[in-house]
């Protein structure tokens, strides 16, 4: 995801350079608006990647723990807590998209 965010940022910069060559009028205001939108998209993608990694590491812990031990009660507790983290991840993404789309 972080690689995709970096590639999207690069593509947005290239797009901005192409538009600079084509549009000489209203360059300052258009450039400021475009830069603002690009920054918002980049921040949104980076926050998405960070939140995804923070919430999905628990799934990896559960997987490695269930391979190492055979305790059913502990596994179910950890599994239910990771399910809640997944729902929390989706809710946080919703709010991140809303907050960064000003």
C-alpha cells in the first residue's frame, strides 16, 4: 500500500507538470488547488496504509499463536479481539476519508 501511495504521488506530480505546460492562465490558483488536492490524496493513502498495518498485525499474531499452541479459549479470545480490530479498521478508514477530504 505504501508503494502504491508513493506511485500515486509521483503520478500526480507528473500530471501537474503536464497541466503547467498546457495552462498558462490562472496558473497560480489552479496550481494551489491542485497541490492541495494532491496532498490530501497522499495523506489519505498513507494514513490508510498505517491504520491497515496497525490493525492487521493482530491477525498475524493470532496465526502464529495458533500454530505454536493448542489452547482453544485463548485462541477464541484473541480471534474475537482481532475481529473487533478489523471492524475498528473499517470505521477508522471511513472517518479518515471524511477528515482528509476537506
